[in-house]
C-alpha cells in the first residue's frame, strides 16, 4: 500500500470514496475505499497491485463471495480514467461542511478554493537554517545523505529548505549539531514579519512548541530578550528543550490564559507576535481531515477568542511598539474581520517593518496572505500594527 503524502496530505481522497459509494451499502469495507483512492488518485502503485491487495484483505475478512464483489467493483474503477485535478478539488470541497465551503470560497474565490484543494503531491517538510549563510552548504549535505529525496531552497523564506522523501528529519545531517530546526516555511515568514531587531524585548504570545520563539531569539540576539507564553505548559517545556538544542533560550516562559489575564507577562514589549489559535484551514493540504471536522459554526467562538487575545496583549506593547497578528487560516472571519477592531485596542495598521514582509505586502498594504498554491507554504493571514502613543 502506498504511504505517499497524497494520502496523508491531500484532500483528494473524497473522489475515491464518492466513486465507490455504490458499493459501500453492500460492502462497508475500508479496504475497498482505500483501494478506490489508490486506483483513481495515486500514481506510484499500479492499479492491479492495489486491487489485488484489497481483494485479498476483503477475502480474509469477509470471505470469497464479498471478495469477488470487491474485485469486480475495483476492476471497473481501474478501467476508468483518473479524475482531473479540478474534479478532485471539487469533490473535496463538496465533502466539507457546506457553510465552511462557502466561507472558503468567500475568502479566496472559487478559483482560489479549487487551487487550494487541488494539490497533487504532499506538502514538503520544512527546515529552518539557523544561519542563512549556511543554507547552500546544508542543502548539499542533505542531498548527499538522501540522494533519493528532493531537497531545495524555500520559495519565500531566506532561511527555508524544503524536503520531500527525506525520511525522518531528525536523522538528517545537522540536527544533532543544532544547525537547523524543523519549521514549516510559512511559519518562518510569520516570525520574520515581526521585524525584530537586535537588543529588543519581544513577546511570543502564542508560542506553542517554540519554532517561532527560536527564530525571534536569533533576531534579537544576546543583547535582546524573548518571552514565550502559551496556554499549555507541556508545550512550553518542549520549547525550552528545543531551544537548548539550537543554542538559544527565552528570557522567560509562562503559561497564561489571555482571556483571563496576563500571567507572567511583564511588558512593555518592543514587539509582540500573536500567532493566534485558529481553524487551521491554511493547513488543509497537510491535514485534509479538517474539511470534515471543521464547520463554519466553529468560527464565531474562534474569532471571539482571537479578539480577546489581541486586545489583552495590545496593552503590553510600548507606545510606538509593534505587533503582528497572524492566523494559519484562509478565512476572513479569523483574519480581516478580527483585525477590523484593532484601532479600538490602540493598535494602528502600519506598514511592515521587516523587509521580507514589506515585499510580500506590496505597496501600502498593512497585511498579506500566504497561500499554498502561490507561495508553496501553508495558508496564513498576517497583519502589522503600531501601538498608538
């Protein structure tokens, strides 16, 4: 059975399920559905191999009679042409909660939604080099260690290396030395968008496991300081361990529920990054199950949480200091609609202070979007603010 990224990282499985639906009422069998997906969508496994494996599995579970039926269904599917990328994307969109599908289309347009969902290969794994000057050297080392893998520079982040077929990342050269960190390229861009400078004091308000915290610590250097906050203490413990591996450390870490208070935040901070909890719809190509699990009814509560976090941490930015708000979502309800109330929090939309983000925003825009089908990253919304004096 092919365990390619298309199964784990593409929403296209629904096309195989839809075409096998006529058989589902008679043979509710996972093997049949998986084989239908392999036959119609995947390319590395020959159709006859997928059919044989599924039929043998069905025979063992349900006996020869049902196996014969599965064989007939799958061989008929194998005789059909593979669906086009647009058909796969439409099937994936049809499988989503209808109101969520409408929200996606409303945010990025129908063509954008189909392109978002039509990835025919798995998204790459991202690496962040700790020193940008070392990127070419590390790429050469990785290619030598994994000649069968595809390893290239990232499209957007100057620190990114993207890899497909490289196996477990922690087995690759440079990991033990602390020369690189596993971090998706769009996440790198979000941290770089804050434009942190050497000597500044920065807060990573929703730090998670600390990928962005580590990059911010590099940006402020030994003369600066980064505090890391998150709702979950276990994530902060992992953050400290990971940052030790790459040779940096936060000034402080503290668990905090921003809805309830500011926890151990001292303030005022020169800059704050708010990568807020969200629907994760920007990761659909990596986590296709979100199309079935998420509903538009989830969005009001998420947006309320995002506004609460933004309003709370706004009070911790020094006058004239900067804040960047980001979500790994393509939905307006979590992006433009949330930051529309930022001025009432004392946050004024501002041009980005970081060179990379200023390029991505273009012109006089104070926000930008990263999209998988345009930037080969996960989908993000990123907005820049200055605290009113």
